C-alpha cells in the first residue's frame, strides 16, 4: 500500500512546520469583507510520544511533506468568503466540514481534491474536522480550530462581548494508541477506549530535566501557541476546544477566567471561574484571562509564571503514569 510510506516525524519536526505559520493569533480588523483561500493536505504518519512510542496520526497539514496535528489555526472575519481546499494524499476517501456553522460536508476521494466555499457566519470558535467514520477520523488527528471575528472588530468575541487585546487557541486531545493502530489498518477499534497521551495544541508538557524540556517545538509548557504571555492588563481570549473523548476541567492559576461561552452558546452571565468544565467529544468554551495582579499574592506581584493544567489526574501523565508529560502549559506575567 502506498500509504505505508509513512512520514516519520519527531514531534520536533512536526511542530516546527506548524510554528512557521502559527503562534499567537494576530488579527487586524478590516472594513470590508475579504476572500480567504486555504489549502490543507490530508497526510498521515507516526508521531513519537513522550515515552518513545510511535503513534499513528492523520492530519490536515500545510503541505504534503508534513503532518500537522492539530491542523493550522484559522481565523477569518464575519462576511468573508472562505474557500478551503482539501487535497487528500491518502489511499481512501475522507471528508471535511466546520462544525456548528450549518455547512455541507465535502467528501474527497483518494488522491483527489475538493473545495468547500462559504460566507463566514456567526462569530465564534469552531472545529474543522473530518466527520466521516465518526469519531475515528477526528480522534486520529483530522481536526483543527477555526475562528470567526465579528465584522470590523479586533477585540470582541461577539457583538458587545467583554473585550480582549490578544487571543489564543487551546485545543486539547487525548489519544489511545491502540485505537489509532486499528484506524490505521482500516478497521474499527474494538477495545475499550484507554487514553495514554494528553496533548495541548498537539504537544505534551515536558517537566524540567526531561528531554525536550524548554524546547518550544516539543514542550507544551513553552509552545508559543499555548503558553500565555502578557503584561498586567493584557486581557487574553482563549478559545478552548476538546478534540478528544475525555471530559476535562481546565484550571488556571493566578487569575480567574471570565467565562463567556459554553459549547457555542453565549452565557447569560459572565462568571469568574478558575476551573471550567470542558465536555468530551468536541466540547468547547471561550474565556478571557484578564492578566490582573494575582489577588491573593502577598506582597502584591505583577510578574511571575503560573500553570494551567487539567484537574483530572490521568491528563497530567503519559504512557499510563509518566508525570507531568500531559496537558499543561504556563502563563507568563511579564
Ligand atoms: Cu490547579
């Protein structure tokens, strides 16, 4: 099978490709709608996990020679014409849509390409994904984050929302390598789901002293797509998405978050929460991290580094126990 020509990428090689075009999401509002053209290549390959195990993934990648899991973050403006072309380099049919926008699903035959065209609708945070053979193509890596900004706005999530000055995606995932192997063989997993790896924007944390610790291409603690950086007052929107199956509790230290949306619905009140539930199977929320002086610190501080982690112990591990190689990052008050 042609498909056995696996891309074999270390997480370093994978993330370097991703970082070339992502990072903190920059956004400049436009007075007029624009046309956004984007191409994703469906590729597959092996990604080495923190315990050295190679796990099979598929991704919406930026070229046919890389494997991006998740796919590159996209951000457009309400009213834009969006043309997303999918080139399927694999030997079997795949599909593509964006969840929650009422769009059609396109199917892309082996070796073929197809374009999904639409006008960007309701502002918010969305998944793009392969919804076919659900949930398996999503779980094996065919997913990414998509955002629509309100027309002409640089600092709101929806019309009249609290404002922010910068924005990030936190896309969580959990991975059962036995399921990925079954999917790679074209079969349906028959074993009980047993997640062994937990990632944030595709990377696991590396504790101090571990190989790759401090490397922004490997370590989720310092990945510029994930770690929050701000000065006091740099109110930061976080678009939180969960591609995995596990329900999570997202906990930030130093500040509480302003909880704006839950699974695509604007909340009637903005609650201040340090811990917010994140449903499994494409749960999502939006929240603002205010970058205020930590209220309980004495003496009062304006700089420092604080963690974000999930309050579900297995998510802080890899390979069934290795602590803390899971879904964590850091928040830098600069
Ligand atoms: Cu905590």
